[in-house]
C-alpha cells in the first residue's frame, strides 16, 4: 500500500516522534511512504537520515494554500491508498484534499485538550479513521460527546531492536557518569516543567536522599531550565544529581538508570519515555494519570503513584531503592518483554493495517466517511 503522511510541525515532541516511528515502521514493512514535512525540521531530518522520501511543505494555519499544494504534489507522486495526519491545524485541509482526490483520510488525535464543537461533531464523521493513541484519550473523546464506535485505538510503535537491554552499554554509561555499582540511579527524561512533575519529583528526592545515601538522580531535559531545577534541589545533595541536556540517542542514559520516572501532573496522552525505558530493561515509576497506566504493568514492570503527591513519590523512590538489584533487574526484564509484546513496531503496523481494512463502501466503491 502507498501512504502520504503529513506533519509540518516545527517541534520534536511526542507527536512528532510518533509520526516518525510509524512512517519508518510502515516503510520497513514494505509500504510506499511519502511524508510532507517542514524542510529542516525534526520530522524531515529524521526521515531523510533513514533514506525516506520527504516532500517539503508547511501548514502555518488551516488555510495555508502552500501547504495544500505540497500535499497535492505528494498525492500525485504517490497515488496513495491513505492520507494520514497527526496535527490539529492540518485536519481540515487534509479532509478537503482527501475529498478532492478520492483519498481516504486517517487522523490521529494526540492531545487531551477539548475539540471545538464543530470539530467534535464533524471530524470523527468525515475522517475515514479517527484514531486515539491511548484508551485514556479515547475515553476523553467519548466524554466530549464523540461516539465511541467512531474512535479507534492505536498505541505508539517502538523499534525494540533499537531500544533494548544492553549490559555492556549499561556498564560503560555508569562509568562515564561516575555512578558506582552499589548506587541507585533514578532517571527523569522530559521537559523540566511543573506539568511534567519535575519539581515535585525534586521535592521527593530532597526527602528521600537523606534516608538513602546511595540514592542518586539523572535529569535529562532542556539546558535552559537546569538553573531553575538546581535551585529546587537541596544544596547539600547537588553532588548526587546529574543534569544533562537533550540527546538524539537516549539509549546509554536509559541503560545507566536503575529506575525511570514519569511524574506528570497533566493528562499525558500516552507515555513514550515509559516504553522506551522499559524496552531498555529499566523499571518505571509513573503517575496514575492519563495514558501512563497503559504503558506499564503495575507491580510487574514498575509502579503507579498519585500525581503531585510528594510523600507518595518519596515512598515509591525509597521502595525502589530498597529492592535488591536482582528484583529491579527482574522488573526490567519483564518490562522489556511487555514492550516487545505490546508496542513493537511490527505489531503496531499490523494493527494499523487491520484498522484500515474496509468496513463499508462509499460512492464508486470508496470508503465512506466514518466507515
């Protein structure tokens, strides 16, 4: 099958990473894929670095004619069976272009924010597939008034050949960071913002570190926020915290961790850090909020903690620190198996293709809206 994906966002966050991962997985499965992406942006760079076709284009808003021309070029070049979008400001142009060219449209919803009334009413009806990236998000859409049967579920794909346990990498990474074998390294990966729970996690660590001398922390996030984070950390424990900026290859930093955390305090649509860390053999502590509980098996591959509850996070960190290394390793191994079984890119591709199979016919044998 041939596909045109559209993602002209300038960012490099979860939605962009999801699009890149799905496009790569579809191409590896042997499907023809062209992606309309912003020239020089994260999506374009990532796909081009893997030899995948990119049509330059930008949607600055829903009425941007230049963006529509780029998508039309990609459609003419590819003659796709499906046109796929992931960003809200591109939904309506893609539906219009799909109608003009007779191309079915699949739209992914990645945000838990409320849709506008007209979008809530028409998008799930006019898109041939309207897809949420977690059960939590699907429930959120249903609560907004979208019919349950019009929202499909497809989790994020992960390349489990790339993200995988590696004991040699772990030993090298811990040596490079100066973390000894008997220390317990807690990891945080994400935007260093209150909604991501970074500062409440800092409070929890301030309370836990006096009780466990071997407890250390690795923070991976934007360097501009490092001074604010450091100010939130107890000065007497600064030497036990390692602050690092964003990196294009997280595998060594994941490998160094004994526990990864996602202490978010907002409705996370999914939780990509959680599945990446588990795929690398690292148990995860995550907030019981949004789509995060769907990314792990509580008590088996990690644990769930009330969001924003500093005392509960302190106790969860202490509990993980008190586990034997063998117990944490067993949780990490269970996490790697869980991710391979549930989120491996090959499986998600199969589910996506199955989801796109016709369930009804519109004019001239084409899928009708909402089919």
